[in-house]
C-alpha cells in the first residue's frame, strides 16, 4: 500500500527555535505596564521632590535672613538704649533683648547648612561678643565716659556689619542659584512630562507587534490549517509557530491528523477488500453463465450443422462476449474513483440529453414519454458523468415498463435544489436499493449487470445529492433524484 505524501503548511516562516510561552508574553505585558506606571510616578515624584526641596530651601534661607535681621535689630536697639542704662540702670527689657539675641543666634545656627553661612554667623557672634562686653562695662561702671561710647564704637568699627553683610550676600547668592535651578526645571518640565507617554507608546507598539507575531498570526494560521483538516485534507500539516502553547497544539493536531490519515487509509483498504470480497461471487456468477453458453455453442459447432444454425450459434457467442465486455466496463466504472469536473449546466438540458441517449428504444418498446420541464435552473455538476448516471436510471425504468404504457419524466426547481422524478409502469422493485451496499444489486435483465443503480448512487452522492426509490402513485416505481442548486462563482 502506497503512503500518501505529507504536505506541510507554509503559512508562515520557519518556526522559532526558542519561543515564549503565552504566560511569559502576558507577564511581559504586565511588566511593561508596571514600567510605564513607574516612569510616570518617577517623573511625578522627581517633580514633587524638586519643588519640595526648593520650597524647604527657600524657607530655610528666609528663616536665616529673618533671624539675622532680628539679631541686628535687637542689637541696634540695645546699643541705642545704652544712655538710659547708664542714667537709670538696666531695666527688664534690656535683659529680655539680650535673651532674644541669644535665641536668634541659636535658630540661625539651626538654619545654617553651608560652611560660608556658619562662618558668617560665627563672625557675627564674635562681633556681638565684643559689643556685649562693651555694654557690660557700661552696666558695671555707668559713670565712665569711655564705657558709654564703647558699644557704639564696637558697632561702627567691629566686624558685626561685615559679617551680617557677608551672610545676607551668601543668602542672596543661594536664592539666585535656587531660582535658576527651578527656572531650568520649569523649562524642562513640559518636555519631561511627555517622556512616560512616549516611552509607553513605544513599548506598547513593540509589545503589540510581538503579540501579533507570536500569538495572533500563529493562531490564525492554526485555525486556517485546522480548517483544511476539517475539509478532509488529512495530509495537511500545521507549521508549529508562535508561543509554546500554540506550537504544542499544532504538534498535537499534526499527530492526530497523521493518525487519522493512517486510520482512514486502513479503513479504505479494509472497505476495498470487503467490496472486492463481495464482488468476487457476483463476478464469478456473471462470468460463468456467459462462458457456459459460449462453451455450449462451441460444442454445437463441433457437430454437423447447417449454415443457419452456425450463424445463430455465432451470433449467440458474440452476444455473450459483448455481454461480458459491457459488464466488465460497468464494473470498472463503478470501482474507479470519481473525479468530478464541475461546470455550470442547465439541469433540464442534462435530463434531455439522458433521454435522447435512449434513441429509438422508447418507440421499439412501445412506450409513450411524458416529459414535464420545470428545472431551467443552472447547477454546478459534471455534466457528462451525471448524464450517464441519469441515463442508467431512465434505461432501468424503460426496461421495467410493459408495452403500451407511459414513462413519466418530470423536473422541477426550488430555491435550494433541483429535482428529477421518474415514474415507470412496471411491477415495482422486489428489493429496495441500498445506497451503502458494496456489491452489485441482483438483476433479472438479460443484459443487466446490477451496477446501474449503485453507479447512479455514487455519482449523485458525489455531487452532494440524494437518490430515493418509492412506489409510484399509479403503480410501478418512482425514482427521485435531488441535487443542491449551486453554481460556480
């Protein structure tokens, strides 16, 4: 038994040597979504952190400047009140201002972060210490004129104003740097805000192409390939592509198709053997009878016989040989696989051709033909093959009808199908034909082979139609052939 060639699908390129699983592909989508969210959150967090740090730096610088100004103001008022201290002695507000100046210096040290800021504060504290020492001498020795002028001299000649100016200049410089940094961020922020979206779109396009390439396209090819298998082409093989699950599914389907193809070949072979087994007795019977007649006639030729007997015997031998040839031709046509050459035909034209093939047999048999036409519809069929099958049905009806009767042949059409009805006036069929039978039907006709009806079943069923036998209304047998009403697009 020959092995049918295996046809591999070429619906895509070569299968991937290392393919992802569907689970891994989905995980990549999830990871990409997390990346997009992280990028958006990162840009937003950077924005918020920058503004928060700028705000905190601005608050710190403002606090530092406010405290420095408070120290300078309280110290100035303390010095201006030195005359009153010398005349009346220090009052409570004098000591409170000194306490507040210490608090301001304490808070300034808390605000200071850079070395320059701390150095300026230290210089201010050192200058304040000299001024405080001069004020203390006034408090302890109010009558001394030199002690009265000492604080003012320390203020004018000391480093306090220089240290204060250095601190304010440092704060102003830091404010300028902060403003420049925030200004740069304000200029870049509109562009940075689009980065997560652009990144997300690029990632989405890449992942979508990967998803289409590794899942959607292989899935469509898998569906197309299984459609070929469903239409009966079990030699078709799917190309394993895409994610791991689809590749495994394709390999599984290929294995099932190969197994089904092997089982179908084995089943066809068993059916062929069974059909041949059923045909052997019929072949032997149909060949034995003509051969017996030929042998008997040949034996008669050995005897002395007149010319008429020789001619008659020769005619019988030729008739028997012709019968054997016709039967063998019918047997080969029945066993040969059908190869339909479908073309558009008018159904009535095919039926009329089958009737015309009867020639003068209708008149010779003394029959009247009642032809009713009603199927001018076009059908996609193998015209010559269908005409041969219908001719066999008409010939059977003709031979079954006695002389002086009517053979009715009617055609009609609906939206879905065309129909041929043949009514003969014979005695009816003793055995209902079985379309699934593998052997020829029994025949009582001298020139019959028993293969006419099985052959008609085979041709009509090959066109997707049906063939039914029933009793005719006026006696005899009714044959009803139905075919789908299809055309070639």
